[in-house]
């Protein structure tokens, strides 16, 4: 991911990921990408179009990381497709770990209330 995409990912984890809830059923991967993209798009809209345009890449990376770390259970259906179900307790653990270890999030904590606004302005200027 680019530096801007990494910051969009970190912003969403730091500020909005705790509030995400989804129905307790299995979804295909493509539907989940759309859901995460939408949530990140809405969360970052105050930073402008150039930031919002990174929602799909950041959302896909976030979803892939959650699947890899057990934030979704996975099963193969009878037709050969793979489906994923949200695991709230695991996702909360993963988010908590990220908030304590991600270098961008740690920098944001130390950077004060204007960190994200200033950082996204800097990353999207030209």
C-alpha cells in the first residue's frame, strides 16, 4: 500500500473500527470488500476526495488482515465458493492490538487532535 493508503487504514482503525457491526452470517468476500470500502469512505469523507479514493484499497487490506488473524471464520460452500462470518470478539482483540502497535496510530496519539487533518492535508497536497 502507498503511504496515503496506510494512513487511511490507520485512521479507520484508530477512530472508527470499534463501531463496526455486521450481521452474524456468512458473506462472500466481494460483499465484504464493498462493506468495508463503504465504511472507510464515509469515515474519511471529511478529508476530501483524494483520501476517500483510497477506501477500497485500505478496506481490502483491512479485510484481508482480519481474515488472516481470525476476525472472520471461513467456510467453503457446496458450490466451491468461500464465505466469511464476522467474529466480533476476535475483531475487537485485533483492533486493540493494532491500536497499541501500529506506528501510524501511535504517532497520531502523540500528535494531538489535529494530527489526521494535518497529515491528510500534507499527503494530498500538490
